């Protein structure tokens, strides 16, 4: 028997059972302000597969069997990145001709380009006016990420001054946060759910328990342990050992810490699929061909150039940086949402059929800055753009309308 060439094994925590998939495609079509029947062949990116839903022989996926959502994954990644650069150069809306991307909110193709990640990198981690020790930087990262909300960080700064571990006081932080909650202010992001932690730390308020969690990490000298870790997986396991932190949060937190100089892991070291990514994987792969979820994500990173070429898609990278494991994981989460509208007949694990958030652009100009160790900031400062971006002479027109995405 011929041995199959699988990607290198990637460690992953045990799978958890999800809810059985539901199919309510008729309901979602009725709710959408889009003519899906007319758009299917034009802009929603269905089809593009060989007979039987298998990829061509040039792509080493056999015997994995894919669905039409698989091609949409690559088209979505490219179009979302074109929207990103259209905004950077100041093009006027619409930044895309795809009705789903134009209507609903999706994160960027690269995780570090999202607004909250950008704020973390520039306004929390790399601050010339705050201490740069591993202990202090870690304290700031976890303090920010436990709430994951820019407004909460800004509130604490405005009330308490510079946020440092050397000046930290549970009472002072608790007072500010409790007062904000009494005013009806939301101090947590809705991006993901933070467990309350009452059973572990005994406080009635969630924010009090999370402050205690941070205190325990600092008492355990976790920043030093992360610095001494030899791999992203080891860093993940250190974070995963704490109460209220599951697989998803531990992977997100170790990725955030890795933006700093505390660690210097490759983002190609390790991946843990979140719930949304698992839904996206289910929609892209009718049969994974014996590969587990992390292996499928690694496969996507390995074959990204070949797939963009196969589909004749122009993909503008992040100033030369390829999509990493964390990015491809996030893209599965986003294509899960995209497919609820573009492919309502293909169910995921949870059976969700609606995209909750509509797109609402911010009026503030976008100035991007990434971890200096990535070597991107000088290119950005020079005004250079990837070769795949064909900038219009007039900023009143979109940079690229991706005609390839409308080929059906």
C-alpha cells in the first residue's frame, strides 16, 4: 500500500463534541438583503472544483475531499486583504464588489492587522514611556487581553495613570472597574467569552477574579517561565495550566505575548483551532482524508501560493510575510461566517445561519505597525506596497475589484 504524504504532525488537545449540525438554509435566505440566486454565479465564489469535489493532481490533498467553500476560503482571504490595502491607500468606498464582504464585518486576513491587535502592539507592548522588562510587559499584555477591550485599557489609564506592575493595587483597579460597571459600561469585549472564575478565586465579580488570576501569574513568575520556554507549545501549556484558561484562550494569549520580546517563537510552530475555525474546517472539508484539524491548517499554510496560483487569484501578502498558522486558523473562523450567506446549504458543526455584525467603517486613518522583529515597519514607513496591489491614480476608485472572484 502506498504511504500517504501527510504534513508533519501538530499537537492538539483532545477534540470536544460539538452540537449536531443544523441546516436552515431556507430561513437564512429569506432574512438576507441579497439576491443570492443571482449572486451565486457572479460574486459569492461557488464552484471551481473538479468532478466529485476533489482538487486537481497538482495539489497534494488526495484523498481529502473538499466542498465549494474550500475555494471560497482562498478567494475570501485575497479579497479581504485587498480591502485592507484599499483602506491603507485612502481609496473611497466601496472597497470590494463582493456583497457579503461589503455588508458584514470580518476580521483581517492577518490577525496582527486587526484593530485590537494593532492597539495591543503599539499602545500596550511597545511603549517608550513604560518599563520594558519582561515582567512589566507581560503584566500589560495580560491586563489588556483579559478584557480585550481598548476602552477598558484607556479607562484604567485615565483613572490610574501609567499601568505598571510595580504600582499595581487590586483595590484601586477593582474600584475603577466596578464603578464603570455600575454606570452600565461594558468592560469586556464580545469577541470571545471569558469564564467568570468564581470557583477558582471566590469573588462575586468576574473582573475581580481575573485580577486575581493575573496576580497569581505574576506571583508564579510566569513571564520568566515563558522567556525560558523552548517552543510556542510549551508556552501554550504554561498558560493553559491556569484556572479559567482553556485551549482557545491559551493559544490566543501565547500569540499575543509572542508579539513582544518576551518570546520569539515562530508562528509556524503550533496551532490550536478555535470553535469557529473548527466550523470553517467542517464546511471546507467534506472528508479530511485522515488529517486532524491542526494538520489541515498547516497544510493550508504550506500550499497557499499554489492555491492562489491555481485559482488565478492575486493575493497581496503583508509586505512579504506569508499567512501563518494563526492567520489560516482565523481565516477558517471568518469563512465559516462568510459561508453562512454564500453557501447556506453547507452546514458546520453548530448550525449557525446568520452573521451578527454589520460592517461599519471607522473614520480614523489607519496607520499600521507590527512587531519590530518581523522587519515590516521600515517598508511600511517608506510607503511601499506589495506588487499585487495596482494602485489607482485616483483614490476615488478601489485599488482592486478582484475580477477573478466573480468567475463562479
